[in-house]
C-alpha cells in the first residue's frame, strides 16, 4: 500500500509543475479542513467555526493564486517566450540574407 502511494506521488510530481502542485495542495487542505470542521463542530461549535474559517482562507488563497498565475502567464511569461522565439529566429534570418548576397 505504501509503495502504491509512493508511486502515485512520484507520478504526480513528474506530471505536474510546482504551480499545479500548489493549487492541488490548497484544494486538498481545504477539503480536509472542511471535513474536520464538520466533525469537530459536532463536539465543539466554536472550534468547528474556527477551522471552517481557515478552510475558507485556503479556498480564497486557491482563487487568488489562480488569478495571479493566469495574469502572470498571460502578460509576462508569454511575452518572454515570444521574445526568445524571435531571438532564435533572428540569427537564422541573418544567415539566410548573408547567403543570398
């Protein structure tokens, strides 16, 4: 059983990047906290409410992080990759021009 969990975590680590892993951990933490808040809320109402508040914060961090990464991806990372692509094409174009002369 432990080997299966290790293999699953290894595959998850190989197939996802750090940003996706962070998002997955926010969702997992929120689900665990909501479940524990529900169970503990039956015994101690105030403690259940406090844990639920932490779960809501984890969900909020998930959405804030998703929006921040989407904005970063669209405004910064795409431009950087486009600049790298044009720099790679530029020497090839200059070589073609020099061979045509």
